[in-house]
């Protein structure tokens, strides 16, 4: 199983840790986000390069057609992988996918938000963000807090190379090509991607299922990890059957 | 270390102008998120009024040139109220024509290279300005601030620096190559590059690189033998550490300590006495800092805008945090504080002379840019400031760096005072 992280990089949060307890999970770090390899982003110019990069990675890992789970930006990439070479993705789980754009109900400019603003924007109905908002990082802060801010910032910079300024790169033209069994997981209080966008994913991908978590925000797997894990597990069991 | 004994090398002093919105409401910074990007035209824009700003601004810069300033400077900003010139070359062309009878440099500081596609357009427009002005162009090549490049013009932050380097390479090749060539860049592909016209100045007009302290900008300027211009609104005292770092860098990279390879922007207001300066200018200085500089610091550094080394350094040494803090605290500084800490050099001619001399000497800059129109300053007051500066301050500074170094970063025909062949055109009637 491959997990593709969101815009601010790979984080081993409770959801991912538990996913990895029950499955063999490959969680690649988006090029440029691996510590010490910040320049790796320079090798990729456009989305096409990123898609091919992941196929190359699958080849190297010996993955013919893995389950792919993606969150937010990672879900956009996952959808592109499933649409471009449909036989390379065994099943597809899209958690709050970006990649579409409706002018009358636009995606929030999440890439331009500060870390605090984005943390608040992904909160669900409760208003409490599932990601910790650390106090402002200063030169007096401990090194771990500084590391985290640097990591967050550089990861956003590397992923937004492919989604700036508007996170839409033509995925709507390609979604119909997805043949993998597909599950879309979203929160009905998503303030980054309006809930109505899921309808288009379901419509375009034949046989796609959708689960909407009431009260969850843009990161339903962080709001309600156990529930989302269970849903995904059931979906994978059915997909393999 | 070579030193040249030449006539007429001395500090160059140019007037800088932003052409800002001069009439924002009193509660502007309380009502709006930022002076940039999303400041609403529907509530604050007035085309006729802005037309007046442009015409006053041109008059003020031409007045400065007539009064003896060595150069006049424009700049590029978009979708904001702090600087209303999306295309500085339109203004530059008016200034070029209007000053053809004067020994004054047209300092375009300048076209933000990544914002124009294809970049040959900048090569062409700068060449036009050089031709119209008879070879008086200074070709500024800023990288562009984040709000303009990333938010207003949609360039992915992480690509901005690479796009800048590629645009620079294309422009310099377009100016200097004799052959007609294809350019297969990452961001621009052109089958035939054959710009008409090319600049008068050979191999190209002096190139200035404005920056706000990034060491990769210093390196770029030093490696290419361009002049580095430090633009800051917090005065020379706050800039000394930065400029010391720049000069250390220059030395360790094996370049000479020629002061003309550096420049600095300083806010300056002159009045009859120090007390009168406060009466004349305080509200406009406040307006500049509180309204025109009103923006969330995060907008200056969208992720990817700083390269990784600068990002890491900025977090660990607290520089990024202190920039954000300074943005806030300056709004609460009293006029007295702003003047005492020389964020603004303000006062009688004697006060201003002394402080500006010290600034130029301590920072070791051969190019001084003075912001003589600040914020909401009305037209007549601006002319007063320019007039007093030109008559009572500038002449007392012209001995700075005199005859010590060659100024390689100034239009050649303007490098010494004296008789010049003009283009033969007269300044147009106003």
C-alpha cells in the first residue's frame, strides 16, 4: 500500500501509524521534502514529471498495482497516477482530494495561508484543528520546533510547485480514465475543498464510492482516525475480493 | 587593488519615487488586511486621482533632475497602494524624453524579471529607454517581491529564483550577441532572438541588483560584477550589520571594495529647522509606515520563496521573526524615535547633511538613493523637500568617494560632469 501525504509533507500521525500497523505501507516523501535532499525538487518541472517519478518509484519497489491512499495534495497525485496508467493502481482511496476547480465555489487559497491559518482552516465543525498549532517559533525556541517549521515551510514550497497558484491542472479531463476501485473520503465541514466537489469525483470515476463524515473538516482521517481506518479497511477487503 | 585617478567620480545621489496612493482613509490599516494584493479597487481606487498622482510624480522627478539630482528612479509593483507603477518603463520613457537636456540617469529599479514573459520584452523596453535617453539608462534587475511574483502574478514561489536567473541570461545574451540565436530555456523557448533595438551603452547598460539582504543576491551581484542596492525602510543604522556582511562577502569572493558596487535607499526629509521638519513631514512619514507598509509578514515569505539555506538561516537566527516583529513595532514608534534611529533622516539641512554623510560612509555606498516623496506628501511639499535637498544638502556631499574609485556602474556618458553631446531633442513643453 502506498500513502501519499498532503501539502505540508509526510507526518507520522496517529492515522498513518495505525495504517502501517495493519498493512505494509510505503509512504514516499515528495521530492525535495526528504531532509538533506532539498534540491531533489529541481529535477521535476511539471506534474507529468511527478507522475512518472512515482511510476519509477513503484518499479523500484517492485509494486505492480498497489493500493494507493492519498490525502489532499497526495490525493490529487494519487488520482493522476490512477488516471494516467490505470493498470498501475490496484485501488484508490482519495481523502479530501484537490485537483478540481469550480469558479462559483472555489477551493480556498490554502497554499497562501500561514501555518496558523492553514491549521485553523482544516478544522471541522468543532473548530479545533486536528493538527497542533505550536506557539510562534522564534530563535529562542528549541531546535525541534525550529526543525518542524523549516520542514513544514519547505514541504509546502515543494508540493505547491505543482499546484500554485490554483490547485487545478486538468485532472477533470482525465478522471474518467480511472478504472481502479475508488473510495472518496471527505468531511462535510471541509473549508478548503467544498463538499460539493466530491460529487464530480464520484460522477467521473465509474463505480466510485463515497463516505462523508459529518462534522469533519479537510483532514477527516486526523479528526476521526479509527473511523476512517475502518472504512478504508472494509473498502480494501472488498477490492481484493 | 587598482585605484583610478579620474575626474568627477563622486557619490551619485538619485531620487526614488514609489508613486503611492496619497489619500488613503485614516482607518485604512484597521479596515483592510493589507496594502497589497487584495486591497479593493472598488473601495479605494479613483482613476482620475491616480492620473494626478502619475503626473505629479513625473513632475517631481523631473524637478529633481532639473535641480541637480544625479538620477531619477522608478520601480515595478502590482495590485497595491504603496507603488502604483505596474510598468515602470512607461514612466521611464516620459522621464527619458523630459530630461534629454540634462545629465541625469534614468534609473529603472526596475522590471522584476520573472514577471514578464517572454523576458526579451524587458530587453526591448530597456533598450528603447536607453535609445530615447541617449544612453542614460541604469538597468535595474530585481527578482520581484513575493506579493507581486507569487500572489499577483501566480509564479510558484519555488521557481521564482530560477526563472529570474534564466530571464537574466536571456536578456544579457539578447543585448550582447551578434548572432541571431535560439533560446531553449526551462521557462522560455524562442526560435529567433534578435532584439531591435539594442541599447546604446556597451556591452550593456549598468546593471543594478536590488535586494533585501539575501546572500544569494549578493553572490549573484558580485559574481556578475553588478552593483548591489540594499532597499530597506528601517534606515542605515539597522542596515549596517547587513552591509558589513555584504562587504565581508565581497572581500572573501575576491572582489575589490569599490563603494560604487553598492547602493542604499534612505528616506530623507529636509526643512528649515529640525522642528519645522516635524511639522511639515510627520504625518506623511506615519502614513508611509502605518498604511503603505501594512501587510501580514507571512505574505513576504510564501513557502518556497526563500531558498532552503535562507529559510533555515532565517528561522534559526531569528531574522525572519525579527522582520515580522519590526513590521509591527514600527507602527508604534514615535516620530522622535523614527528620527533618532534614523529610519528617516529628517531635519534642517545641516542635520541631514551630517547624517547622510555618515550613512554613506559607514555603509560604504557610492550610490545613494533618497526617497524624497514619502507616503501622503502633497505635491508642493514634495517640491519643497526636493528643492531644499538639492540646494542645501546634495552639494555638501559630492566630495564623498571623490576620485578614489572608478564608478563602473553608471551610464558612461554621465560619469563625469562636463560638456556632453545631447541627443539633440529638446525637453517637451509641459
